[in-house]
């Protein structure tokens, strides 16, 4: 499901994909030669002809206890023998204007594997009535009622039900699985672990992603509760209401339910995910005690599973078919056993595919690089292993947008380019040194691998009580000054004049060529995050004795 995208809606589908979705829906509802023949222009006619032969598809509305009608569709196998039952997969919709239609490309695979498939759009989304709840308690109560409806259908095995969803559907699936023990396996692509951390990382609002999601929800369709939360986040009122709202919608708060049942959980994310917190997904994965699998791929939110959702091949969907087959007894996958533990790609090799049993085995030991002072006659400072480097101070001006470096030029779409081997190029020589501080290692003597979690410690002294800064780690070519981003993290200080802060950067898996340099850049503004700086003002970064500044990088020589 390739995205056409725009600054207003980075998730927008291309006109051709919209036409394809509509044609698939018409063919599912009316599998006549004319309708199915229309799919031939996309090479899908044979697929949906088989679908019509072996399964019946129908659409309907399921009325909830409060009278709200939820738009749903159900595909069930034809010609089940008397007494024969089949496994079923429930798929809450991702966040888009088409709702559950986004899953139509997967229905033939599920059908051919012997599954019943129920897709639905959560209340307030697409054709469903009601108000958007953001995977809240009402959405989960709806999901329970939808499971009641499903298990009442002829031929459905109530002991073999799974949930699968992407993005908004992933969160809904994980939370519904925690609530209802009838869900025996769950898979979530581009999932979130902790909604609060995704909204508010290191005291910093993820304002660009937040506004993009609100626009996609359509604010006028949101519940009164959610509209109140939207206003509070925009007004920077991060209070108990916001915290509670996020907690109720965070899978990591449901660990006891998952672990008590040893629920099989597959989750996927991306290294440069800009919507949901990757560290929170890793935290969720590591704390699960049942069968589990984590896939981390190149790119940004939703990039990697989209081809699979549209009927093609993708690692998230292929892993999901295997996952459900193993735990529910269907045959939608390729017959291979599912992969447990961690499966990952490294930047920027789309063909890479590594496996590890758990995060402890996956993450490399951290190597500490101390941040030094700027040598006389130079504009940048060294970053080196060895002894701590105390006693220096660097000043970064808070000058607004014109800093020369950002997390990504475009939400989501920059990640699409990364997946095809076209990472954004940063020209680090052009970054203004009055608004950014730069530390650089010596050229690497051999190829190296960054693999795992990173952590930085900085002592920061703002001129005003509130200050925001962003740290970026880059892979720089010293011959050209051209660089690619490895990872980043924002941080916001509030109501204090100085503080030593230790914070996590997004985890990374990145291969560095011989001769490249690691480069840490700290600046005062990134449009991805809400800015708490006063302009003009300065932010001093220091390295006092006993609290010297450093960055810990999980780094090792390539074998």
C-alpha cells in the first residue's frame, strides 16, 4: 500500500491505490466476471476469482450495546463439513479514511489458509458511527462485543481466534487481546508500547506526529474526552488527565494480563519510527514472558507492512501468517515455523536479515565516547574514548527553525526513501555552529556496527527556565561532509536553571564503513518537537568534573 503522501497527510494513498481498494471491495461484494475482470489491470483477477470460489464475503453493521453501529466485513470458508470449524482472525482498522478496507489485500491469503476473517473500523472511523476514542476502554468494549458476534457465527472455532492490526489497529488488537481471553494470539505492525512516551518523550511533546494523527482522525469526529486531551497537549498542559488517558491506551500497562496467559505476541516497528516510541516497544517486548517476536526494519511508521496489506509480500505480514498458523492451526503462511525472538534489518541494507534470541543477546556492549572541548582554531570538538573531558562550556543559540538539521525532512515519507536505499543526506559543514554544537570522532580504522540502545549525558544550563534541545548521531563521510542520521532524541528542561541529564536515544542498527566518522550534534530546535526555548536566548552545554558529558554507543568491529 504505497503512500503518495503530502505535507498535510503523509499517509495519503495514491489515486491508483484508492481505485484498487474500491475495485477489490466491489469484487468481494459482487464476484461477477465484470467486477473481477476489472482487477486484471492490477494483476489481481485470478486471486479474487479463487477467493470467491472458496469463501463467502459479506458486509454489515454490528450494533453495540449503546446503539452505535460499527462497520464490519466477514469472509468465511464455503463448504465446511458438518461439525467442522475454522480459525478466525479479527482485524481492527488502521488509521485512515478507508478504515478496514486497508486490509482487503490480505483477505485472500487468510481465506486460502482456511481462516474466517472479520475486519472492522473502530467507532468514529471511516463508515463506523460514534466518536473516535483512540483505542480507549469503549473501543475495547466494542471489540469484546464484536468477538461475541463472531463466535456466534456458524463454523467459527471459539478456541482459535487471533487479532492482527497495523498502527491504530495494532494498538487496538493488543489492548483487546489483553481484555478478552478468547484471543489466543496477536500480531501488531507499527505498534505502540507506551502511548504517553510516544506523545511526550524526555519531557518533549512530539508535536508534528501528534498533529498529523489528529488531522487523520478528523478532529470533529473525536470524542469530547479526546478533544479535551488534544487541547491540553497543544497548550502544553501535561497533567494527570493526559497521563491517565495514555495509560489506559498503553499495551505496556497490560503486562500482567499478557504474562498470566503467556499470550503469543508479535510486534513490529522501524528504526526511524517518528510516530510511536521505539524504546517503549523494546521495553514491552523484553518484559513479555510468553511466546514473543519483535521485528525491526528500515524506515518509518507503516513503511514496511504496506505492500503486504495490499496483497504483496512484506516481512510483517508474512511473519503474521506464520504466527497465526502456528498458534491457531491455519495455513495462510508458507509452511515455515514462526521466528521467535528478534529479527532485524540494518541501515540501509533492505536485504539484511538478522536473528537473535532476545534483546540481551542482540544489543552490543556500550562503548563510552567522551565529549571534549573545541581545540584552538577549530569549530568542532572531538568525541573520543579514553579519559573524561571536564571543564569546557559550549553555547548554542536558540534561534528558531533555521538550524540546518532535523530528525527527518518529511514525516513518514523520508522513511519510505530510506527503505529503497535513499537516506536523506545531511551536509554537516553547512550546519550553523552558533545554533548547533558538533563533536566528531576520528575516522574509523575498520568497519563497525552500531547495534542496540544508546545513552547520552549532558549538563545543560539554559538562560531561561525552560529549554528544549535535540541530540542527533550521524554517520559522516569526512571527505565530503555528507552524512546520514543514525539516531536521535529530544530533551526538555522545565523550571530549572541547570541540570545534568542522562537520556536514551532511539535504538539503532547501523553499519559504518571504514574511514567514516561518528558525529554528535546538539541543537535547540527541530520542527518534529514542541519548542520550549525563548528566542533569542542561549543554551550552554558543559562538562563539570564528576559529571562529564558523554555518549554511550553499542559499537563493535564487524567480524
